[in-house]
C-alpha cells in the first residue's frame, strides 16, 4: 500500500500554495474529563482542505513540512486561526483548554515563542486556555534552547504536554528535564490495553507516574467504552479518542459543546490514587526514620528532606485541594481534612524528635498515634469509595430504566 504522503503526492510548492490560499484549517478532537464525564478541551489538528473540497490528512504533509523546515511557517501561519477559533470556542465555554501541536523545529528559533508571548501579552490568547503538545521524538531531537523557550511559555502559564508518551526512548529522562505539565499516553499502547496485560500495566503505571510527578494525564486513542472505563478506573483524568469523538470542523465542536453531551463520569480512580498516596506518605516517614538510625548518631538535618511534612505539600493534600474538589459534596470528603491535619501534626512531632536524636524505639507511642489518624483516613477514603460506587450504581440504574422506557415506547408506537 502506498504511504499516505505518496498517495497524495504533495510537494513543498503545493504546501506553500495551500498556506498562502488559507487552505490549511484546524479540525478539533474533543477531550473529555473522565471524572465529570463532560467535554473539557480539544486538540487542534491540522487539515488541508483543498479547493475541490477534499481533505488531506496531516500524515500526507507534516513529515515533508518537518524535514524541509517549512513546518515553522505553517505553525506561525496558523496562529491567527488558532486565536480566532479559540475565541469562538471560549464564547461558548470559557473553561475549555485547546491544545495545538508544535514540532521541535518550531523552537529552534525564537519566532514561535515571541509570537505566542505577544498574543498572551495582548490578551488574544488566554494562558490558561491553551496548551502546546510536543511529540517525544521531537523533544529528543532538540537541544538546550528548547528547554529555555519552553520555560518562557511555562512561566506565562501555558501548559505543555508531552505527546505520544511511551513511544521512542528516554522518555522518562526527557520528562525530568523539561517543564511539562501534562503527559499524553500514546494511542498505540492505549489501543492494545484490552489484548495485552503488559500494555495495560504500562498504561496504568504511566498514569500513576504522572500523578506522582504532579502532571495532568491524558490518554489518547480511546476507541471503545471498555477502554474508557478501564482508564477511568486507573485514575486517568482526561481522555481523547474516536469513542468520544473524531477530529471535527470547528462548527461541529461548537454544536457538541452546546448539546451538553455527557460520557460516563467516575471518580473511583481518583479515590484509589489517594489511598496509594497516603500509604506511600506513611512509608516515606518510616523509611526516613529508619535511615536516620545507623550507628545511633543523630540524623543529618536533611534526613527528612524528601518527606512532605506540611499537609498542603503532600500528594494527598494537593489531591484534596486540586482534582478531588469534584468530590466536595460527599460527607466523607469533608471529614478527611481533620484527621489529615492531625496526621501531619503527629508526623511533625516525630520528625522533630528524631532530629533531636530521639531513637526510633522511643517513638513507638507517637507512631501509634500516627497509625490511629492513618486508619481513620483510610476508613474515610473507603467511605468515599462507597459513595462513588453508589453514584455509579444510581447512574447505571437510571440509564437502564431509560433504555427500558425507550424500548417500551418504541414497541407501543403505531406502525
Ligand atoms: P497527534 O498529535 O498524536 O494526534 C492524534 C492523532 O490520533 C490524530 O490524527 C487523531 O485523529 C488520531 N486519533 C485520535 N483518536 C484516535 C483513536 O481513537 N483511534 C485512532 N486510530 N486514532 C485516533 P491526525 O489528526 O491524523 O494527526 C496525526 C499527527 O499529525 C498528530 O498526532 C500530530 O503529530 C501531527 N499533527 C496534526 N496537526 C498538526 C499541527 O498542527 N502541527 C504539527 N506540527 N503536527 C500536527
Ligand atoms: Mg497531539
Ligand atoms: Mg499523540
């Protein structure tokens, strides 16, 4: 089979002409909050709409644009359209985050960052409403100026997503070097989750990795409800894929937004993340205490530096004030704050005693207190889990009731 590019037989002159005639347009693919089940964003994906109405996919011209360097002219040339489309979308929903793809080549010179900064400063691009997606192989190909330029955008509040995470190599190294805010798991590996236990584990571990790094996580390539539900259960917060919507023209996305369309909501993965967070926090304290013991000497002042001592700093605390706010209506959620504060107060006493040279075996009663608060937290998280499961069951019952009614009225309708 000929490659997509060969089938369309695109030359650089064709591309120049297409850009000059305004034939390059954005299609938008919806992104869905897997916690709320609502549309929360979209990815702008380029298409070439030719004079005869045919649509040329990006695979037919992006590789040529990248290898020739013309990609930067395209990226810069599309910024006005991005601004205009975003304004239309934000008129319907202010909270929508729209991402667009940028190639590493776009960051080899200053023009893209300068243009984006001008648009941000001029209020034409709202920083919180836009995200840049960089593909991993592109990131690997770029040198230190890329890091500096990405930092400029980050400091202005623009989100940065690592696209296609899981393809290529050194991805974890790249994650630690660049100021990403979002991890986008590659569609290939997401698509294989149902057939391969290994791939499912890799995707689920990537979700956990992103959570532990404080990154937003998006899974792309969701083609079935089963994959959607599985990712949701694993704590994935945002999903994108054909099952929720294919890339579509702007007007269709506006209509979808206006329709108030919903997908299954579910916060169970969010609750399970918090349970793990709490257990890991406790383990970090015990690890730090034990490593402070060797030789019976007082521990060095930095012995607890990797341990989050403040209730607002630990992952559970950040979860509580951040993504988990969606659970605020549930009684067990409100009750969590008090034992969590008490847990940290107790943790602080243990740390300061240890730093004063008090040995581990003399801290047993403090550790018992810690366990009491910890048990209460786990109990409340389990209650939260029950409340979320009940919500899911109510939703399921309502859906099957509606389906029964629809079937009954279809059967009763005159033929
Ligand atoms: P990407 O950024 O990873 O975009 C996701 C691609 O996956 C899109 O293909 C989308 O249509 C496809 N996709 C989404 N959900 C599913 C699914 O459930 N199943 C399957 N099989 N595919 C799904 P598209 O639009 O053909 O874009 C392909 C690639 O072209 C993009 O991959 C991106 O790397 C590049 N691209 C697209 N627009 C631009 C652009 O404006 N600038 C640059 N530099 N690259 C772009
Ligand atoms: Mg992308
Ligand atoms: Mg991708």
